[in-house]
C-alpha cells in the first residue's frame, strides 16, 4: 500500500477512541521463511523489523500500551538451536533499539518468568528497562517466557499464601484481587488483541486480561505485517460496538 493510503488510513482514525492497550500474538515467522526456502530463524530476524515499525506506528497514533508475545513458556520446548537464536535475537534487538526507544519516549517493560532467562540476558534486558524507565509515551510490554496459565498459577499461590498468613479471607477475594496479583497488575486490560498468521486461537496469552478485548485475526504473516495493517486493525476496532455483556441499547 502506498504512503498516501497509509496517511489516509491514519487520518480516518478517531484519536479520541483509540484502543488504550493493543496486544499482539506475532505469528507466522516460520511459515514466512519456509515459503521463501529460508531457515525459520530468517523469519524471526525479519520479524524484528516488524516489531520496530509497529512500535513506531503505535507510538505515533498515541496508543498507551503495546504488548508483544515474543516468547511463550511453551517456546522453551522448541529445538535448542531455535531457542538460543530467538533469545539472542531479542536481547540484541532490544539493546540496539534502546536509544531510539528513548528518543521516541517509549518505556520498555516485561512480563513473564524472567527467572528462566540466562543471568546475562536478564541483566541486559533489565538495563534497557532501566534506561527507558523515565519515558512517558507508549509503554512497550514484552511478554517473554510468558504464559497465562503460569501467571494465573503463580497468582493463585500468592493469594493462597496471603490467606494462610491471615492477611486475606477467601470471601475478600474479588476480580480485583486476581488482577492485582498478575504480572500485568500495573497495565490496563487489552482493548484490542491482534493475531497474525491466520490461526484462530489465543495460545495461552493474557487469558484473564482479554475477557472483553476485541479480537482481530489476519492471515498476514508477522514479517509482512506493516503500518497499514496495524491501522486497518485499529479502524476495524473502532467500527465494533463494545457491549461488555450489556445490550446494544444500554451502551448507546
Ligand atoms: C511465532 O512465529 C513467533 C515467535 C515464536 C517469535 C516472535 C519473535 C520475534 C518476532 C522477535 C521479537 C523481537 C523483539 C525485539 C521483541 P512461529 O515461529 O511460530 O511461526 P510459524 O507459526 O509460521 O511456525
């Protein structure tokens, strides 16, 4: 699509009704590479360029939070060479992009079981988070070694410990208690969930948090997903009526 069309799409987006939080399941890197007779890792390398441009457009539009599912708990079970390559790629890309994140006022944060990362990867990523901690624009949330069931199990254990210690009674446990014990406690729930690569599933991603998210699935593989595709997803989100369990008449 031409730049003119992108500008037209951007102009058509109502800035007063932007999704505050967009979460993305970045899928299709392997298939993108296979289609070109390349190694799967080539798809991940190209996928980093997409991360860059989607961060740019989300920031440009004024989206508050962008969460990217970069590495799931289940991804640890991929062939070791792919796991190592992917981790290395993520750490190097984040370090390389940190000066630009700062320039664009983007704050980096992470959710997931970071204890499973190597000490070196964890320290290098922590440095990037510290370096962008003062930024007040878009918050870029990397879901790394993340899965929803891991997160909910962890929250259940913490809540159980608080009950056992007598700090909380079972009757006092509410939706909010659960939300505040998740790794996303400081982040609003996603309004829009995008999945690239065409599969119609949630893949253990933010199961609790996407309760009322609008879901947008595109067959486009992640390496091909561009700014116009992102704007189309936002435009589609703005055409939807969010009812949160109410009737159409009630929300009008
Ligand atoms: C899914 O594609 C993608 C991943 C498991 C990794 C996504 C990671 C990146 C794009 C790099 C992220 C980098 C930063 C800096 C955040 P797949 O391999 O499952 O593709 P397939 O479904 O076609 O096999």
